[in-house]
C-alpha cells in the first residue's frame, strides 16, 4: 500500500509515494524550495503542486517543523508565526481534497528510523536528531515515541541550542566541520546528561555525511547516522498517517 508522504522544511518541501510495508520510496521524490515568505498559503500551494505531480487521490502524511497536537500547529520557530493555531489537515483537505495527518517532522523521521532504519529492534532510550534549518528531535523509550520534544530549543549559552549548531548556523558562520563538531559534541554531552540515552541517531541534510564530523566527536554514547537520511521525514509522515486510520 502506498501513502503520499510530505516533509515541510525551512528551505525545502519534499514529497514522495511511500510503500508502507517496506518503508521504501515508490519512485523518485520531488523537492521544491520553501517559499521565501514562509507563510501558510504559499506552502499550501507547494503541497498542492506535489499532490498534482503524483496525481494523488488518497491518504497523505505531512511532517511539519514544530509542535503538532491533533493536526493543529502550536509553534513556528523556523516559519512565519501566522502558522500557529492552524489545523493543517483541514487546510490540506480544502486545497487538495485529500485526507491527511500532520506530525512533527523530527518525530516522523524518528518513526522511520525506528521501524526501518538505524533504530529497529533497539530497546531503551533512543534520541533521533535531525540537523537542518534547525535541530529537530524525536525521543523513544523501548520503541514508544514521546512526541514534540523540541530538543533544539533547549537553552544553551543564553539562546536556543539550534541557533548555534544547525546546518544554517554552520553555513552562516562559515564554520569548519571540526569547529562545528565541537559545538555539536557539547550539545550531545548536554543531552546525554539530561536523558542518558542508549543511542543517538543523527539525520537531516546538515549531517548527511558522518565522516565530516564524527571523527571530531568525543561523546561515549553510541552514535550512528540515520539510514534513511533526508527521506526519513517523508517515510515517517506516511506511516503516521496510516496508523491514524487503523
């Protein structure tokens, strides 16, 4: 069975048909640049474009970079504040006539990794981090998701942690991978102190090549790259949508 998975990011919006039984993409994915205004209506136009591209009529799962409660957006740290309070599933229904389910984008990526990737069959506490425009997080205890953790918004050095360790921050400050890794290592040590995880899984476009930064990390907790990399958000969003229909 296929479900259309869409992943909204601060720089790009991706979509693909997902085989729910295998977690594989059915064909290529489509990526469209996030509209510069970062407002809801232009983003909804992009979602409509993705739906039309696949000629999709059916269930749709969508990952959004913020706190989601019953399809309603509660935060918009890296998008326009006008998103807050919107029921995105209702808006997508109006725009495309498709039923959808909305989930935090990092939670979606975590679901994909725990079912089909680096976290499968792992017990204990697993933290999945996605490095991109911000830092997304997903927290699992014995395979169960604790949603909307937003660990990128932990305060470090008097600011949100993601402000200094996201992919955007690395590019903005023209940091070497070694310098960025030192910051990231400090952040991981902080999370390790708070949560004592058994495993970190690192994904997102900003950390897609682990050889760039892993040699500079000194944290003792096991750390592995996400197997599904930038596709994890689409896969997990599609899985979450299906689970809401069962």
